[in-house]
């Protein structure tokens, strides 16, 4: 019996990507069908980083192909291909950064920076090239959270090299000032500093740049939305009403300037006692999911209020690298994959495909 392309496709149409919920055929993930005797070889291309998922997807696809009449063996190559996606209208993408993700909250103290750093580390752990831009000029925290000290180097006197730890590139005003020096700057100076950090850092071929936003909806947020090519935003909140009130303002701000909301993360959703393990929703319950329902955005996940998250981040080894096999790290990894999938589903940037039109007078 001859093996047909259609029979293999029919088998792969029954294989569901556990992260996207879509089958390998309708999602156009299965590519390059090759037949050598009774051996079938295919490639499976994922639009998001998922190194930890490759084996499961490979085994599932191979099993399905081997179930086709006449097939004796299957070679399945699974890989990720991350491309640049369109940002808000009228803002050009950076040549060395494919996708920029803003992590924001309406108010301070909700764990936004902790979420941003673990999100970056989770994407890197899944195989992506990742950077963090610390946009909180008044209160930069990423140098401490990433365990990085020292000053950036420059090779040309105009641009600077990002500092790096745990496989993630980092740029922060905190590298350029003394730790106890206050930034007594007016808005225009702050926004200029943000643009310089973004544009004068020699980012090295990033798939994702995570921007750790300051709290509020002021100058930096406005500059980011008007001049920086943001692919999408993640909103961080805690369950209580006062945090949700400000998170709504942050969400509405991004909507007004045409930046898609990739989803909402609920931090400190449940306090877990380090002695007995008792769980208690001390800040309320279900606020993040309720907000998602109101605005029609995805609930990305909920993180517990535990001492270990704070201790690990303060030590310069955030949870994803300090305890990569732990329950909390798995939550961060799942959130990161959801964010990357939301980005992958967006319209691809096609600006490089169109030729430039030049009008000359002869």
C-alpha cells in the first residue's frame, strides 16, 4: 500500500498542540513532508519558544504517523521559529529586536518587576533570545533582581553593551548611577533616558524584549506607546479592589494607544503558610479573572504569595533559575508560553517585504 501525503496529514490533524489547543495541520505547524520507502519525515515548526515541550510534541506526532498504514518509522524534527510581529501603527520595529512586551500595572507594590524578570527568564529557558529593559527610571530594580553589578561598556562612545546574567541581556539606568542616588528628574529627562536606554543599547538579536514598566499612566507610558514599537502588554495586578481599580486604568491606557493586551497576571493570589502549608486568599479572590471577563482578555495565570519568591528575587536568582523544577517556576513557564503564543497569533510585520518607493526628478 502506497503512503499518501493526505493520509499522514489526516493523522497529524488528530495531534493537538497542548499549548495552543490547535492541531498540527490547521495551525500549519507540520511542514516539509518527506517519504523514504516506508519512513516518513516531517518538520514541526512552533511560532513560540517551547524547548520543554519538544519531546512531548515530537512523540505525539511520531506515534500518529506510525499509525498510518504502510509506515514503519517516523522522523519528526520539532523546532521554534520566532518572527517579528506588527506593533502599533506608525511606529517602526527595531532592527535587532523582534517583539517588545511591556509588563505594566496601574500601581506599585503588586509584584510587576518580579513578574517581568521571571517572565524573561522563563522565555529564555524555553530557548528564546531575551532582554529586559528596566523602564522604571526613578526606582530601577532589575540590577538587583538579576544579580548584576558593574557598568556597561562602550566600543564606540555612542552605544553601550547590555549586561547579562542567567542568559538574559539587561539594560537599566541602575547600571549608570550609584544605588542610593535618587533620580530627581522632570518628565522630559526621564522619557529621554528611556529612549536612550532602548535605542543606544546594542541588543543582540532578541526574540523578545521585556520592558519592566514603572507604575502609573504618566510620561514614560505615553512615550512608550507613541515612540516604542510595543507588540503587546501584560497587566499585573493583585486580587484586591484597590489594585484592580488601577490595573483597569493601565489596561485602558494601552487600549487607547492601540497596544494589544496579551493578558492579565494575578500576583499574590493566595498566601501559603511556610510552616503548615495552609492556603488563604488574604487579598481577596478571583479579582484578576473577573477583570479578564469584563474586558475580554486572557487570564494568564495566578501566582501565590510565598516567601521564597521574594527571597529568591532579592538574592539575584529569581524563582525560574533558583528552583526551575518547582511549582512556582512551572506557573511562570506556563504564563510565558501563553504570552509567546498570543504574540505568535498576532499579525506578522511585513514592512521588510515591501520595497521603498523613491521619486526622482530627471
